[in-house]
C-alpha cells in the first residue's frame, strides 16, 4: 500500500527532475545536456527525498510540519533549485558552441 508520505517523496523527485530538465533546455538543449540534467535532477531529488524521510522519523507533531514543508518544497523551491543548478552547471561543463 502506498502512503501519502511515499507519494510526496515521489513527487519531490519528479518536480526536481522537471526543474533540472527545464534548466537543461534553457542551457541550450541537446541530448547530452538533457541526459546530464536528468541525472543531476535524479540525484538531487533522491538526496532530498532520503533527507526528508530521515527527518520524518520523529514525533507526530514534527511529522505534520514535515508534510507541509514537503508540499511547499514540491511547488517552488525544488524545481527552482533544480533549474538553477542544472543551468549553471551545464553552462560551465558544456559551453554553447
């Protein structure tokens, strides 16, 4: 059975991957940039989901606020951070021709 916590974790990873793919497209697109953007987003999203899961092993009162923080993170900071990181790193690693 899938819980709300699992769905929030999955949504956290997906929104971060979406942000990094947007950053890869704005950095010039192309197969290599999109592939690196996807890998960067997957790594960042999984890292954030694991951190969120470790923080969620506390008291029920803390868990309530963690649900709110995860929902807010999915909406704006996650995709924005992913976009910013992917755009900057891909511009540095793969300069435009």
